[in-house]
C-alpha cells in the first residue's frame, strides 16, 4: 500500500453530514472508461478513465467532499486511483492505494466483450450471470474471494477512522457489489438482489455496532447507487 496527495484537514465541519452514531463507509465506483463503453470485461486490466469518466470523477468528488471524509483509500488500478485523487485534491487528504480494492481477476475473460464471453464460455457465463458466488470467471477468482479481500481492506482502514468518521473507498463495480452484500451479511444466494453501481455512483453503509454472534460489526445500507442527484442523498424516516 502507498499514499499519494497532500495531507489536509479531514475533520467534520460546517456543511458536513454527521452520522448519529458510528462510522460510515462510502463504496465508490470509478468513472467511465473506454472499455465500459465498449462493453468489455475489464477485471484487473489497467484501463484509464476517458474524458467522460474524468468529468464524472470531478463532479461526484464535489458531492463527496461536502461529507467531509476522514480517509480515502483507492484501488491501485488507474481508473480507481484517478477517481480517488479527484476527491483528494478537494479535501486535501492523501489517497492510500490498496490492491485489495481491485476489480475481480477474470482471467481469460479480461478484454473480451460480454457477447464474446457468452459465446466462448457459455456454462461459466450463465452461472456468473445468475449471481453464483463460487464460479471462477476465466480461471481468475470468485466473488467470495473478492469479498474477502475487500472486506479485509475495509476492516484495516476503519481502524484509523474516528468513531463518527467517514471512510471513502474508490473501487470497482464488481468489487463494490460483493463487498456491500458481504458487509450487510446477506446470504450468499441472495447477493444478486443488489444492483451494481453506475460509474462514479456510490453506496453508504453505517455502522450499527458489534454483532456478537458473528464476532464482527453490523452495517446498514443508508444510500445505494447515489450520485446522480444534484445534492448528496440524505433520507430520514419520520
């Protein structure tokens, strides 16, 4: 892991949103890339943002900066790193790079269009499409593998976040989806009920306290696929 950017104030201030109790985690997908447009499975291929993706990163970073994050961690792949850096420039926070936040290693699938994957790997692709968490696309890694490494990263970086603080993770669509479902404790067979994130959209999870049975933290989903509105999404019951 490494850090880029300059140090600055990340404390909660005027205009920031506060959680009543506990820490929050924002899982943020990178901006658009040429392979997103072409419908190619990127996996861990290091594809850069296109012009639209760069603009998306700048726009969503302005919304996230208003939440006054305390720590920013990004996948070391260029598209996620540049997305995280857009927020780092606005907040003055360093961006810590962590390869555990990379997208799924999809082996032989990487670089192929989804039509090509369906044609060349029909059974494997069908299982993947239905949300099978154990299928290994292209001989790479399963959704369970990805969830384990991303959640380990979250746990480590949360240790340096204040009790009411905000951790922002700049990552990838597949990695984001499996991390969120795993953190929420959803049964493996139901992971497909959660939609994927659009480019540069995010989800926010709020800490609910320890789960003694699971010997870990409990989380609730406060926002999902947010970012397309002109202001940060804040919903209160009542």
